[in-house]
C-alpha cells in the first residue's frame, strides 16, 4: 500500500515549514494505520489522509481554513476512484469538520440505486451539502468552531487593507496568506488507485465561490486501464479559477492515457512539462495572467522491465514551493519535504525555459 499527500503549492515560509511537514507525516501514518476491520481500499486511504490534514490549523482545509469576505469558513472537497471512475465533491460547505468525509459519503451514496430511478448527485454545495451531511451522520459543528485564531488575524489584516486602499497599499496576498489546497493519492494492496483534494479556498473569496477542489476534472483525477496494467492518480493545488479553466487534472490523465494506449514509451516528465506549459500556463498568459499557479502530485502505474507493473511518484509545480510527503506499508516511516524551485542560474528550470519545476520522488524504492 502506498500513500502520498501534499500541503499545497504556493509559498511556504521557514516559520511554518516544520508544522506543515509534521502534519503531512501524520496524514501518511494515519492513512496506513487502518486496522483489519477498517476499509483498506485506496479510496479510504485517501479519505483518512486528507481528514488529518483538514484537522490541522496550519493548512488551508477544514479547521483553520481561509475566511471568506464575510468572515466565515466555506470548504470544498472531492474524491475519485480510479477503478470505477466514480467521482463526488462538495463545495462552499460551512460548519463541516471534515469535508472529505462528506465527499466520500456522497460517492458511496451515488452507487446506490434510487427507488424512483433518479440520478444520484455527483456534487452538492452550500446548505444542500450541509443537510446531506446531517442525514449521513457526518460531524457538523457551529460555523464559528471552524475559525482558527490565525485565520482571524489574517482576515482582519487583509480585510482592512481591502476596505482602506487609500490609507494603506493593499499589497499582495502571495507572500503572506495560505492560498493552497491539500490532497492525497493512494495505491492499495489490490493495485487500485484513488485521489482526493480539499480546500478552504482563497482568502477573502466571495461567499458561495467554489474552486478546483469541488470541480470535476480540475482538482483530482484517478483512472486505470481495463487490464489494470497502467493508471494514474493526481491531486492538484494552486489558483482554482486557473486550474478549472484548463481542467488540469483530467487533461493530465488523458495525456498519460493517450501515451500509454498508442504503445509509445511513456515519458511522464515530458507529459507534465507539456501539460503545465502548453495547456495551462501559456493560454492563461495569453489572457493576461502573469503568474498562473498550479502544483501536481502524481502517482502513476506503469509497465517496467519484463512487463512488471511499477509505481512512480511525481511532483510538479509552477509556484515557489510545494509541500509533500509519502510512505508505504513496506517503508511506513513517512518522508516529508518542502520542495522549492531552484534559484541558481543554469538550473533545470532555466535550461528548459520553463516555468515548471518537476521532480520524481523515490516512493518505488
């Protein structure tokens, strides 16, 4: 069993580095610690991992999420099963301790037959999602219990700057506020893949706004070939509107599937480079976006030598940094890193004339 998690692509200061890495390690450990009585499917591994991240104040998901313009927490989350292609998400939900648990419950609900033959929902938002959570026995809390002291301080600081542009320069949220999304990918002992994502969204976002973490094809994607010899699971972080416009997660899945189906040698590095440069960054720059932000955590199932199925873990991002961790049942001690873009002239990023930093992580060793 393999699991990898991310704490978002964006800016990770030195002050928060240890707390972020600790949260990621706890998520990996908890995901792998399921007892024989627990569901050990890839879906459940993803759900357990993300729930830990949602409970940690230092990350922008669940408790401690960024506040909306109205000063409340509204969360998005999604989960996808690579074996069946089933997907479910929730958006702009207040008062929900673990949005990923609601997305997972909605996915299971969608598999049940309806007495009247109605099509079960794939996405629920706002009050409808909250009501569904209550009906499923998923923990809800008073909306103010989702607000952390740190989130309140950030909201007060930037709300004042927004409301008083003459008194002070509004500045930029880039260096100071968490804008990122958390997520997980997993490979279970049956060789099945799953992916998930959860986010509190942008600081000072409009109430009711949903981002990539609630959008099909944008925030996460998982797929497997019919012969189960190939597949992928990815979780995306970054600027939601940019990611949704490009359907980034699905575009990556389709590109990898295309390379595998035409029997050409799969070069995951080149696929990541092409998708993030040509299908994500370049179209957005043509629209006037100076710095389109996205990060990808990608777990692939590929055929190695002698047609042996192997797993590979990749991380790619256009931002300054991305926080990741991974572990397996054979190597259960989680490894966590804040990956940072090289700044030296002549780095791989400069040579490629690319805005993308890509690295492979040794989960398969």
